[in-house]
C-alpha cells in the first residue's frame, strides 16, 4: 500500500490540506485544475457565493468527466468492432489461401487432363469412343475450374472492397482522433 501524503493546495485563494497516495505534483496539478475551473465560473458571474461557485465547478467537472467517460466507452466499442473486422479479414484471407490452393490443384488437374486429351487426339481414329468420354470429363473439369476461378475472383474483389472499407474507416478513425 502506498504511503499517504499531506499536501497543502490553494483553491480560490484558500489553503486546503489534501491527503492522498498520489505524488505531491499530481495532487497540486489537480488542485490547480479545480482552481482554474472555479475561477472560470466566478469570472462568468462574480455575484456567485463561494459555495455556489464550488457547486457549479463540481457540476462542470462532473459533466466533463461524464462526457469523457462516454467518449472512452464509445472508443472501446469501436476498438472491439475493429478487432472483429480484423478477425473477419484474417479468416477471409485464410479462406482465400485455401481456395488458391484448391485452384492450383484443379489447375494442375486441368493441365493433366489437357495432356491426356492431346494423347487421345493422336489416337482418335483408333479410340474414338474413349476420346469422347474423356472430352466430356475434361469439359466438366473445366466448368469446375471456371466456377472456382469466378468464385476466387469474386472473393478477391470482396477482399479488396473489405480492405478499402477498413482503410477508409481507419482513416476516419484517425481523423476523429487527431
């Protein structure tokens, strides 16, 4: 437990002894802040009694504290939202990597089918019926590849859009914090 200190402070021309665990500099800084706020209240209305000025000062400080607390709470919520967006982007990136691997595998399969098709084309007179069956399989595989390529392209566009939205949000966030 920190040692409690007695610090003499001056607020509105009167000395007060404050006891606290914080440093003397911190306590005096807080007292100076309260003194300045009380002087602001008294400058606006010199007819106020000292107790009324103290109450208005306390009210103004409490109002400022409450607004700051709300702003801090809002910032915490925004940080949580950004963390959720970040996790979603990371998950999307992982999914894209999986799709890329699948795409590469299917592309390799397509290359193999094409090579096989070339061999079958050379023997087309001899094995016409077998070649027709393989060509149908190749077309189906090509359709799958095209579908996956289209899906990959759509996912890449979505990722670019998501990154753009995140960048805009972060820029807006940075601008509001500046």
